[in-house]
């Protein structure tokens, strides 16, 4: 399949960006969106042009670093998956796909599609962690955790901190991220000893 891309290019935080168009040809529909960008970048590199900067790490939907706004939706058309788990089979041959960084004043664009999400680090530093030592695994197991508490904590811990809640919100609110970080350790007995401490 072939698609046309409109990609946001921006050399740094200090300069204005703009959309540039690229052709992505001979794609396998089972490629991930990031693998499609790899193909485009290979072509750009071979023709002596600057490749598109985008962030990624695990490519397994775990780390939350691959934050892309695809056709105006955080992570694209698939439901509840990160950009690295979005596949080209979700698009039609000949589609024009717009790719941008997540837009928020809290997430300045560092380069092209890469944003600075250190505002999330500052939120975690304010209280999204505990410092109690849970000891080795047998010690941790000695503290009983109810099924309900474990399920609540696990649900909150499923937040991978990708920033999609900020990108999707008109107010750029990070309330889903904040509530997940505040709840995941607070729901467990190990975290309750520091429940009231916020730096
Ligand atoms: S690269 Fe880790 S979630 Fe996409």
C-alpha cells in the first residue's frame, strides 16, 4: 500500500515548525506506524535529507514514549493502543495521513514529533511515589493486600504516562495521569504510610 504523509517538522523549540509532505510507498499493511516512519526515514536519509525525529523505546505499548497525534487523534484511529501498536492496516491505500506531536503548552516540541514530557516527571516528584522499603519479595508478600485493592492499584498502574489524556483534553488537563499516579500506590498498604506526604 501507498500513503501520503503530512508531517510536522520543527528543528527545535526555538523555531517555528510547518507541515511537510512525504510519500510512503510499498508498505506492508502489517507494519506498525513507527515501522512505516522508519521506511520514510530510510528514504530521507538515503537522499541526504534530515530524517523525521520521533520518540520510541519499547515498541510494545509499554513505555508510553511514542506519543504521536495521527489524523487529529492521540495515537491514531485504534482504540486504547499506543502509536507503536497502531498498524498500517488501519488505513486505506492512498490515504493522506497527518502526523503531529501532542499539542500542549505543557509539552513543548523539542524536535519534529518529539515533545518534552518532563512536566509529568514533576507531577510524580510531587507525590506519585513512595519511599518505604518493601523489602525482598517474601517480605512484601507478608503484607496482605485485598483483591479489591490490588485490582484498583493495578488498574491505575496501567497508565503508561504517554500524555494522550493531555493531548485529547481541550484544557490540556492531565487529570487521568495525576489520578492514576496518586491512586496506584495509595491503594496499597505499602503506600498508605506516606499517604499524606507531598513534597
Ligand atoms: S514505544 Fe513504548 S509504548 Fe510505544
